[in-house]
C-alpha cells in the first residue's frame, strides 16, 4: 500500500530582455503563468521583473526585482526540511505571491566575488512543524500545519573560484517571520549557513 497524491505543476514563462547604456543596463520583463493541477486546478500569474546595472566593469552590480512562484511540497521536500515530520500529512503547494528583492554583487579580487541582498516575500500555505501529541506516541515527531506569512530575508555570500576547476561558496541568511495565525514560525530556521563547492575533474565532467 502507499499514499498517492496527484500534484502536477505546469509553468510557462515568456520574458523579454533588453540592454541599454552600452550593455551596462540589463532589464527583463515577463510573466510566469502557472497551472496548479492538484485537488482543484488553479491558475496563477506571477511577475518576472529584474533590472541590473554594471559599474566599474562589473566590479559592482546593483540589482532589484519582483517575482513570484508556486513551490511544490512533497513528502520528500518536507522530510528534507524536517526529517522527523509525520508521513500522514496533508500536502499543499506553497504559493509565494510576491517576492520583492534588492541587492548588489561584484568582485573583490580576480578570484573572490560577493553578493548581498534583502528581500520581502508573502507566502500562503507555508509549512510549519509543530510537536505531535497524537500519533507520535512519545517519539520526537512533528505534524505539518500551514499558515500565511510575510518573510524578510537578509543574505550575504562570498565565492572563491580557482580558474575553471574549483569553486567554493559560503552563504549566510537571516530570516524574520510574521505569521498570520500562529504566534511563531514553528521550527523554521532564523539563521541558515551553507557551504558548498564544485570541482571540475575534466572539461566535460
């Protein structure tokens, strides 16, 4: 036996990109047409707007944009967020209605780059993890509830690249949550630190 949930998402994202001021200014405008074919078929329209401007030969690039998306929640994605979540959860796709962001990126040296940004986003059906007292039976397990919330994110990152072989990124994020129906954003991280790297063994591997 098993649990089967029909959950199909179809995206169509037509965009227009234009350059100006000797290619220093890049602007992109479009729309993300999303079909959510789960329990009931729903249609969403998200803006796709971004502008960036190159200063000092790409040493500093300020940028700003507006976007949105529909994030598919699955048993696997919820377990990656919290491996102690119960399996008998109701799956709802997360509707990120609006995400407004601004930041700047650039290079410190030939091999070191940086990025700093801040964003404000509105989420519907954001998954929260609360301690379960019914099915867990004394085990440390969590059930999933959903809420609408605003999330403010501040992010900074440094990247190091040695020729085309090795690249290492260090990313730090700070989150501030404002939930509509819950006093807290239960078991969501306030600080997130990511270290990742990639190494090119051969030209095509």
